[in-house]
C-alpha cells in the first residue's frame, strides 16, 4: 500500500512541474514563413508547431506552460486568444456581440503564461527570464520548433535518477539524403533518408533544476554555448538518449517533411488521442461552428 501511495504522490508531483517553451527567435532560416509570423506559429496540418509540442507534453499530464516571446510575440498572444474563442461550437448574438462557447471539452486544460522576454535575448536569457514563472523547482524546457515521440515521464525519471542539475535529450539527426551502401559499382543497400548511424546532437527537451539559472551569465547568452559548456565542465550535464523519432523545423524542406508525415495520418509524434465531445445539447438560436471556419446548422433544444 505504501508503494502505491508513493507512486500516486510522485505522479501528482510530476504533473505540477511547469513547461517552458522558447518561442522568441527570428527563425531566419525559414524566412519564407517567418517574415510574417514567429517560427513556432508555422503550421503543420493546419496547427502551429507550438500546438503540437504542447499537445505532446499535455499527453503526459503537463498542462502548465510559460512561453518565452520575442519576435512577433503579439502574433502568439493573438493566436491563443482566437484559439480559445474559435474552437468548437459557439452561439452569438450579432447585435449585442454576446458569444457563448458550447464545446468546452474540445479545448485542452492548459494554463499558459505568455512572457515577453525581449527581442534580443539569447536562448539562455529567455530561459532565465522564464525562471520566476516556472517556480523554484524542476523545469521542463524545450525549443518551439521541434517534435519527437519522446516519453516525458521516462525523461523525467532519468533526470531524477542521476541527481545532476541538467538533462538534455540527445538525438541522432536525420540524414539529409538517402544512404547508399556500395560494393565496387554495385549498390548493395539503399536507405531513404535514415537517421545517421553515428553521432548525437542536442535535441532540446531539457529537464533543469533551478540551479541551472546561475550558469546563465547574461541576457544575450545562448544556452547552447556558455551555460551548457559550463555545466558539462562541472559534471552537471547528463544526456537522455532518445533513439526514436525526432525532427526540428529549421528549413522549408523540414517543414515539408513534417507536413507530409502529418498528412499521411502516421505522424510519429502524435502520440495523443483527441476526443470530440460537443457536450449537452443546450443549443440556443444562433450561428454554430463545429470548428474554425466550418458552419453547421443546429436544431433548437
């Protein structure tokens, strides 16, 4: 019984941890998209990649988010406002402007802090500015431009097992081109864009203790440079090896890869399941939508 109670308490403790997502960079390598919106708002299957990342964390019970804003941060604020009001069925009185949202169960139970961290902050500076919003406890941090089929509970358990200040998720980068195994002039094996067989890179999906913030020395500092190097030198940085799917979205080509996977219905990072529940039939006269832009007539109750 004691073990069972301890497991329940650990689950509750885990789910109280907050998630920080960095969404303030310029995204200059994706300029075709980011000239009008921040990179985390670039859409995969009609929804921003930021939404996909949040759905992943939410699947594991992490629903409290602090999002670091910078470049075109107002776009992200506006999107969340519209997302809350446009999802599912609504009734409105055109004359008064009163709006009633019926399909509350279509919206995730997210608590979202949209934190202005400045136009010129580096990734380290943005993380440090998120610190007060995430609380004086373990933090989950990631970039707003990459998805994976990572098990967040296993990542967190690994972090707790070693007792160091920081864990990053190490991934094998996808190869840019198909791989050929050749014997003389004969191709013996062809692999279409596999992950490379050697080498690991930083795939984000960090778990950080509050002490990590002391390793960030300036607002302009990039977390991937000084802070992570200092943590490594002091033996405070560990790698969680993720051997399954991971993909960032730095270029149009990578956006197309993610889009094609989503459209195939077999996107590896979509480990959540969505349940559509319109709730009770409390329809009142008015106009109703089943989703953004999709009108649907409803019978009166």
